[in-house]
């Protein structure tokens, strides 16, 4: 059974989680943004990121160049901002839906959520 962990990380917590999945035999794919619309400062990043997530904003991300048809188990990782998925994760889910439409129906899909603030 082929497994993949697809994730976004702003603070690096997702990178820590991805290493655990990699150690357990998962392929790992990190989603990256085209430009950084959120400031590097943790405080202002969370403030602006939280506001944008609250409005269900979708960041511009680089194309996901992984073929999910090859995987039986897919885990999606995301930080939580303002009680919602991070903006790049919203874009990732939209891109996955467009590229793979109903092909994920027979897959084992799960989410792992993490937070920098505890």
C-alpha cells in the first residue's frame, strides 16, 4: 500500500510532523506558496493569516506535481489559523479537487492538524 503525507507548514511544525511520517514509510510532499503574502514575523503572520483564513482565503500555491492516483492512503497536514485551515491548505484542497475530482473516492484520506500556539 502506497502512502503519502501532503502538507503546508508556516512555522516548521508541519516539517517536524512530516519527518515522523517519512520514518513510517510515507512519501512526503510539501506545498509551497508562490509568494509570501503573510509576514515572517510570527505575531503579524498569525494576525494576518488568521484574518485571511477566517475569510476562507486561498493563497496562490505552486502546482501540486504529485500523482495522487498512485497512492492508497493520503494524509493532508495543515496548521490551524483562527479555528480554520491555513490559506495555503484551502488552495491545496481546491487544486486537488480540480486535478483529481472524484478519483479520491476510493482512497483512505485523513487530515492531521497542528498549531504553533499550542
